C-alpha cells in the first residue's frame, strides 16, 4: 500500500508542475493583449462635420506652405540658393492644395480655425516640417527627404482620422485626402530618383559661420 501510494503521489506531481508551467507561458500573452489595446487609442480628434474637417485640412496646407517659405528664407540667408528654390517650389505646391480645398468647399474667405479646434495632437500640423530638421549645408536630396517625411506624416494622419471619424462625410473626405497624400509620396520618391545623393562629408564646412553675441 505504501509503495502504491508513493507511486500515485509521483504521478500527480508532474501534472501540477505542468499546470504551473502553462500558467507562466500564458501570462505574457495577456500583457501583449493589454499593450495592443493601448496602441489603438488615438490622439487624433475627429471633427464633427465636413466643413470643420476641411477647414483643418486647409489650415494644415497653409501652415506647411508657410514653413517651407521660412525654410527657403533660411537657405537663402546661407547662400544655399538651390535648396531654397526647392523649398519655394514645395511652398507653392502646398498653397495650391489649400486653394483646391477652398474651391471644393466654395469658400471665398479663409475658414476660422484655432489651435484648440485642430484634429492633430500638438501645436503644429503633421505636414509642417520642424525647423530643427534643416541644415544650412543641406542639399536638394535632403530637402526631398524632408518633403517625403512630411507627406508620409500627413498620409498617416488622414488614415487615422478616417479610422476615428464619427460621420460618413468626414470619413470619406479623410480617405480621399489620404489617397492624395499617397500620390504625393510617390511623386516625391520619383523626384528623389532624379537627384544625386549627397556625399558622406556633405556637412563638413571648412569655413563654418561664426555667430556674434
């Protein structure tokens, strides 16, 4: 009896160990599930109407145009005429996109919009290039890289906005603008193929600028 009892105990012990092992293996899956749920949360605020959405899209194009114009001015200050010209071209493109939105909505005046009303997180629209991304010795290829990043941010923004939209009109408009941004991405990529890539030492300046206090 003692021997049989001993064998019975030994058979039960591995079963309990397996249950503990299985519990340990399933725990990480629960953590991944919680993480994936957190990633679904959006920082994009869905506009309540088509007019509100298009006003924000218009504002994004206008701000992007202004920033490209500022970058062009900066490049001209450093006598980087070629890159300045590219930024001027990009500013004109963004202006045209803003005009197209005005025409599509039948607006004769700029729609009112404040930063509190914006759908995007932060103070600047996703298509606006940060000033910190530029270098006074940057070359045309770098300017196109900046434009490509901006178009991709805009494409992701409209994709996310279409996902969180609460009306069919806003959802459709967001999808249409996303498709336009995807076309812009392809255009910039095609443009980049025609521009030579910079050398590795492109940022080296034998006579760097000196700033006086």
